[in-house]
C-alpha cells in the first residue's frame, strides 16, 4: 500500500496546481482532486507581468512562455491610457505547466463535507475549489473568446456604467489584433447589456465566437469582518475559496498564487496556521473597503460612483503602471460625471 499523502488538494486550477508544485518540490506527498475535465477557468487571461514573473520563476517557469499579447494602452470609458505592465496570457497552458497533472484524480468531491471528512489526523486538506466556505456574494459574468474586428491590436477596452452594477471589457489574445476576449461582470444583474454597450460604443464586430462561459465568480462578503473559513484545524482554503479575487476588477490569478505561496511557506516554516491566517486576513481586510465600494458604487450614480472609480483606477495604476496624465484624468472624471 502506498503511504498516506501529507496533503489533499481539492481543485486543480491555478492556486491548487501551484500549491501542489511547491509541496511536491518540498518533499511532501500530495494527492490532487479535480472534478472538472478542463482544469481551471477557461476564459481568465489578463494579468500583470512584473507581479506574475517572480511567482512563476519560483517554480522554474518563465512568464514569456505564456504571454499572448503585450497590452500597450487601455481605453477606459473611451479615455485612452498608456500601460506598461498589462498582458494577456495562455492561462490553461500555464496551469498545465505549473502542475502537469501527474496524480490528478478526476473525481467529483462534495465540499465542504468531503473536506471535513478527509481532513485532520495529520493530513492537510486544501480547498482550492471555486467554492467559498462561508459568507459570500457572486459576480455574474458572461464572456467569450472571438475573432473580432473594430478593435486595435495591443489595446484593451474597459467600460463602466454608473448605476447599473458592473463593467465590461475586451482585451487582445494575440499581437495581431484578430482574437479578443470580450465579456462583462455584474453584481446581481444581467451582464449582456454591458457587453452590447461596449460593442456599440467601440464599433466591435464579432466574426466568430470560439468559446464562451458564464461561471459565477465567488467573492467573499466583506460588508463586515470576513466570515469565511480560511482554516479550521488541518483544513485550509486558498485562491478563490479564500476570497482571493479583487472585487472591483475580478483580478484573481496573482492573489490566488500568493495565497498558495503563503500556505506553503507557513507549512515549510512550521508555523501553520498562524502566519498563513494573518496574511490571508490582511488581504481580505484590504479588500473590504473595496468591496463596500463595489457593492455601493455599482448600484448608485454620481459621487458614490466617482469614489469607486477613483479607487479602481488607483488599483489599476499600481498594477498596470498606467500613465494617467492630468488631461486624461480630467476627461475620465468628466465622462463619469456625465454617467459614463
């Protein structure tokens, strides 16, 4: 009989695969479960190069191998902003390279029942699924990959509509400007009108839809102190299950990888769960103010909305290295005052 594993990882997306790679290279015995025949979410491709590069290098991978397009400018509600750090990536291939699948068992798991049943007794059980164990809300997306015309190569488009409850996007998946990822995400509202608005305002014409999806994204309910299960005994949550999705932009790749890294470091140092919980709680508290704005300004126009847009642009400025000139900033505010 083979020895019992040191860790059971439920979910072979970006966070579960990254943790599995770290644990295996650290000498841990690992079993990885994933009930989905397609590992990871197929349509999430946007990221930031300076933040993602050192995370991948830790496990011997080079970010350049997964870059589909370097994005040079972002059109936010029609205002063009120069960017220097935003990229689109081949996420499915990146997940396969992070953890090629050796030992991945395709099996549907009931969460949290199966987690609690297998966890404990010296075996760490990790919830790396898309299900938060605790208070949560959901962002409802509609998104697709398509061959499209009307958009410029190397340019991404983001549109927010005051008072509606979400935002829409289109970003390139190749350097030639032929394939794009188009979609919208909303809090308790139909995303399709936002997609229609984005396409109409930018003259986008879809020539062929390659694939589409609409899985709801779990976001921790941070309207009060976080009430999700970061850990309980030898059961821990990482990635989306730990609320590692920035609620105002849907950014989840880098935070998910960071939570996996924090858990590994905590186990490696022997101070689990103290340091792991502290870092995840710190992330969630940082997200709490943003979440309150996200729920508030997406549903209310004018000044509340403007506060939210300001917070979102500051976040994007730090991640994407936006060159937001005073003229561009003024144009953006005026557009928002005019309700987008």
